[in-house]
C-alpha cells in the first residue's frame, strides 16, 4: 500500500463531509474518490472537496483500484450490506456508528472482514481523541476512587417527519441507535477501566422509554449494571434537548466531561473537571491537540491496518459486538423491534439471494431413505428466539454448505421450531434442507402423544413432512412394536421420511430392529445419543444416554448405523474446561473428571502439532469414527461456526483416535 492511505467515501452524506474535512487534516490519508447513488450528487460533493474520482454507484466506488479504504456513511440499515461488499472487494473499512442495526448484523460484518482479511472499525471518533485516553487514565489511576455510578446523555430535539432518517422505522430511526450508542459505548469503556479491562459488558439492562407514532424511540433512559455493582444511567432522544455530558461518580469524587462526544472537531483544547471529595473547586484538566477529530480517526485506521482492527480505546471487534448486544437489550427493554427484524421481513445481510458460497467445502453423506444428501455437521436449533439473530446464523450456515438442522418439540416451548420454519419459508429453501426434529419427550413418551406432538411440530415448522423424526426419549414400559407401528403410520402418510431414536439403549434399538424386520416394517435409520471424546460423567439432562463407551462404539462399527450425536463438542469442555474454572456448574458436573482432563491435554498437544484449535481436534474425533457420524453442533455466534468447521478438514487415523481416548500411550 502507498504511504498515504487513499480513501473512498461511500455515500455523499452530511457525515461524509465531516470526515472529508478531517482527512484533509490527517497525517496519513487523502480522499481520492466518492460514490453516490447519483452521479450528479457525487460530482457536486467531489467539486466541493476537490476529490478527483466520482462514481454514480457504490459498486463503482468499490471497483475503483485507486481506493484502499472506504468510509461508509450511509444510514445504518445499509451498513451491513456495503461493509460486506467492501470486504469482498478487498477494501479496508471504517463504518459509521452504529455499525449495524443489531448484534447479528455486526457479527456478519466482522466475519466478512475475517474471511477477506481486511481492516474494519466502527467509527466512534471520540474514542480516538486524547481526551478519551486521558479520561480512561484518570479512572484507572483511581482519581475518583472506586467507580460507582456513570451518567451519560446524548439527545437533541429534531423536527418530526415520519420519513426522515431519525424517525423512519425502515431506516432504523430513534435515539438509541443514532446517539444512544455513544452513551452505552462510553459507559462500557469507563466500567472496563474501573475493572481493569479494556471495556466491560453489563450483566443487567433495564430501561423505559417513549415510542412515537412511527414505532421508534423518541426519548428513553436505560440503566446498566456491571460487575462490582457499577451502575450506568444512559439517556438519549431525538425529540428533546439534554445536557449532553458524561459524569463518573466514585467513592472519592467525580469526573465531569462537558463535551464528551465531539471534542475538538478542528483541534484545540478540551477539558475534564475533577471534583475531589472535600474540595470546593474542581481541577480543570486541559487536553490540547492540533489534530482534527475526524483526522485522528483516519490516522487510527492507518496505524492499525496490519492488525486488521484498532487498539483500545478505539473500537475493537469485541467492543463493537458488546456495544451492539447492549443496544439490542436496551431496545428490547422498551419493546422496540424494527419491521425489518420481524419474521418474514429479515433480509440477507448482503441483500443477495441465499446461495452456497463457491468456496464452501462442506462434505455430505447419504442416509438411506433420504432423497437429499446431508451435511456432515448438523446445526442445532435449540437457542434461537430472535429472528434477526436466527436469520444471520442460518444464512451463514447455508452459505457454508450446511443443509441439516436439528430441533425438537420442547425446545424453547416451540419457539425454536417456529423460528426454523419461518426462516425456511422466508428463504424458500425447503427442498434444499434436511430437518431433523424430535418429539415424545418424557413424560409424553407414548404413541398417541407422539402423534399429537408430531402434528404440532409440522404446523410450527410450516412443512408437510420431516426428513428425519427422532423419538426424544424412550419409555421401556411401552413395547417397542407400538412405537414402530405408529412411526410407520406416519411414514405411509408422508409426514416423515425416516425415523430414529435419541437416548435409547442399544438393547432397545436392537429390539426395535428385530420387531421391524419380523413384521415387515421400516425400522430405525439413525440414532442420536451423546457421543464425544469427553466422557459424560453425569447426564446433562435426566434420561440422557451416551454412546462413547467401547461397547456402543463396537455396535455402531458393526451395524454402521448412522449416529447423529448431540453435545458432540462436550458443551464447551474443550474450550472452557479447566480445573480452576467452576462458574458453569453444568460443565463441572457433567464433564469434569480426571480422565477427561487427560483427554483435554492430549487434544491440546495434538492441536499444537497440527496448528489447529483444540475444539477442532475434539470434533474431528467424532467425525473420523469408523462408522457414519453427523455431529450436532450448537453455535451461538458466527465465530463459533467458523472455528468449528475446520474440523471437517482434519484426518485422524485409528491410532490417533485411540491415543486421544487414552486407549494407548
């Protein structure tokens, strides 16, 4: 790259004018191009700032080889689309705040930056100013003692127009996303400094607010609670004026920042007031700089290109994700959901039709009785409740080549099946996916209850049939023939293609197979018991069974029955497992044992030798068994999906499997 970072402005908006002025006074950058949806508007903007290259579309700007980095200045509902397309074009990205509409979109943007190896930063310019550095230093040095309360406000009174960006629902209007994001980012930054970290995420978010006629927040106040009982009061609005200050109250005094959000637009001095306990007059701490505010932001990007993200207190990726998660919680507390986030309305983040990526390397297998090949990994659908998050997770899974989804009648009280069905309908992919669904969980493990629940599940999922239906539990008091008979009825009716059992003993599975063969019925086509490298010490839930023992493994190898194991990654044991970590009681009770920690050490050793992550080695152990396996995985974040999939490329020999499982030295 040239010594001077060549910027392209994506959108000729008002905020782009501020950035263009700042770059002109930066140490590292120059604006060489501007792109707008109107060539006339791009030319007018370029003439005003003496910008040589003008483009009548955003696509043309991204195709410009003279542009190294783009500043995205569109309204925030368009940020995700154009940040992803900029990453695909190999451009570094500074994206105006808020980085996205919600946390899910922000994840997708960061994943695009990772996939295409480009820089990405959310444009909170105040985070790059020396005033913010000084404020954090004062907090860390204990200038006000122990921090107890933070107060942050950013609001203004704007004239109402239902179609204006500030009030329009379809443009993500309201105060929380427009300027409330500043108050949250500052509170999290200060709480982190007080706790000795770069930032902190709240453990509790409560709020009240007023939603106007367009359904967006016109004024609202939130309360954030952090570890150590640090509290933050955050206030914002687009229909009232407030004293837009930042205050930090501690055991020994308070800090007041009169101009926290836009200090020194054109350089100059700013002030932090330090009120010490017992002193009548505050100490005025002056911060002086010749650098322009937006120029500092541009220089921060240039200084961190090789790292691909900025250093604190500028916005790191984790900081951005935490901020968006908190903004989501604030909106949820006051009942604000945008129309574009509701079921049936959530677009793909890149605004293109959903399709498998050309570079996707997902392998597939064939289970007899299914018309569709099934991906070797299966996405667990047991934690999806918010459609905006669900759509981003499932879209990414599909684009990576994943076509199999596992859910159940009891998950989320039916919300998970409903969410999966809504996504499938919205994307129009029913004939391209494999649905594994489960029912007849204890105490409803009875033939008639199986039928009742199956019909409800089909309705929730919005489909006429299930590819694979599993009994979620067994009831030994019911003869296996009664279950086989009712399952065959549903096969004949076209409601299910194949069926199997989850958490059944090998003996009962054999008994069911014998009954089916004797009576000319279809039998089990797959089993879904727990199977992982870590031994399940205690059942995760009552009635759970594992198949990791030598006898079960021998049975699966002999019969070649497909195994679709749940908790194939031992519910995070190979990521978080540590004798010193006991915060997760389920992890401790179900997986902590001396032999499992020995397996963990061997996983880490092999991971070091192979240049892999331990979780990938542990998942590869399940994939490389001498019988067909289709592990169920349950990523909550896109990063968890990304870091799991490389397991598909790892080959483990029989000797590797035995060594990992402590069966040989």
